[in-house]
């Protein structure tokens, strides 16, 4: 049984569109100035997270699951996913706009990529003035209309563009077209998958002068052409309480706004819990441990660790993530 929280070494990804906010604001360590992603907890092939401190230092998330099984991830999670950790959580810094893209569902991803699909959500940690994201369509669209606009390089005219600010939340099911805009720093929670169908990349070239691959044919099998009147997730936050934001079969995400002490009891859950600190600084503690969680850090609470306190001297905010 694991009786302390787990912190993992961030896996940093330099990207053609990446910037310096992950280093300057979230204090990730890198000598590069184009870090686009910090994979906080990952079980994606060739990107396996390792514990950074404590008695389990050096162990990978895979090794931990093999050893501790359901006491780490929960009975239902272990029966469903076995020794694969089912979520990938990241911080993403878009110095420039990302490609316009979408992700396949489980069925398509398993058939063509032997992978899970990708349902995800975004929480905006910080955004520059007038920052935007692209999400979904702004009018009725079908396959024929989409192809016409794509071939004529007028795709943007079909897409919904949203101004964003700190605290905005967007849910992105498989098939929904999306792109993070310039100046946006966000937390991303998703299924364990690295399958992306890129449909437009602003005609830019990589460091070697090459255009990145597009996945026009693959994307057509997965695009959700349905139009929504509102793509932003509305939620309410109460101080020192769990406020549910997203609940889907793949993950549940709450926001905890905290100042002072908050007693936590997860005995009603059959899941690991992930905490991402998106504002301020907090301390996790019980009789066996005390651990800081600073702005931009992530913590994994094993299923066997049910009760603890979260303490914050300043008003702080946490994303609380688990599988129901």
C-alpha cells in the first residue's frame, strides 16, 4: 500500500509553436525557449513518467501499477485498464497558434492505431489580452461543405472562434475540431493517447524547412459536424468546496478554490486522484506525510490514501481529477 502522494518528473516537449511560460511562470526546468508542453503524468509509450521524490523516487508509473495494482488506481480502474494508466495530464503553452486538429474515438483509434481515442478538456491557466481558441463549427456543416472550404483554403470561415481568459473551461470530445490560440497557457486532461489528426497548420515549416504532415483522409472518418450554441463549460465555484466542472466516462474534473484548511475524504471513490495546482500554493498533509504543491505542479494521490488535509495560506485553486 502506498501511503504518500506521488510527484513525477515533468516530461518537457519543445514545439514549433511553444514558448517560455512553462519555464517563467510554472518554473519548469529547461534551457530551451520553445517548450510547448509539460507532460505531468504520462503512460504514453516512450514517455513514461518517473517519481521525482520520496520513498518511491525513480519508479515509473508503469512499475507502480504492476506492483500496487488496485491500491494505486482503484479496483474498477485496474479491471478496466490493467497496467496502463488511463489519463495523460499536461500544461500547454502556445506562443503561436497550434494546428487545427481533432482526435478519433476509441473505436477508430483502436482499429487504426492500436490506441485509446482522445477525449479531453482544457482549463485556461493564463491568457494574454485578446487570446483566442478555435473550437467546433460556427454554422451547419456536412462532409461535402467541409471538403469544399478546406480545398479552397477557407476553412476558418466555418470555425467557431472564442475569446478566452483565466478559468475558462472547454470540453473536447472526439471529432470536435479545435486549436489552442496564441498566448494561451492551459491545463489539459485527456485519455492516454497521442493520436492527433492535423487538418491545417497555417502553411508553416518546421526547423528543417519541412511542412508537418496533414491527416485529411483520416480526419474525415472522425469529424463531428454537429454545431453547438455554446462550446464553453459553465460552472460555479464556492470557496473551500469541490465544484464539479466536467463529468464523462473517461474522467471527472472538479475545481477546488481554497483558503485555510480543507479536510478531504476519498473513501467513497474507487480511483486515484490527481491534483493540478493552477493558482497559488498548497500543502497536503496527514499523520504520515507533508508535501507542498506549488503553482504549476501536479500530484497523484493513490486510491489507498483516503484522508488528508489541504492547507493554503493564500487563495489557491486546484483541479481535482479522477475516474468515477
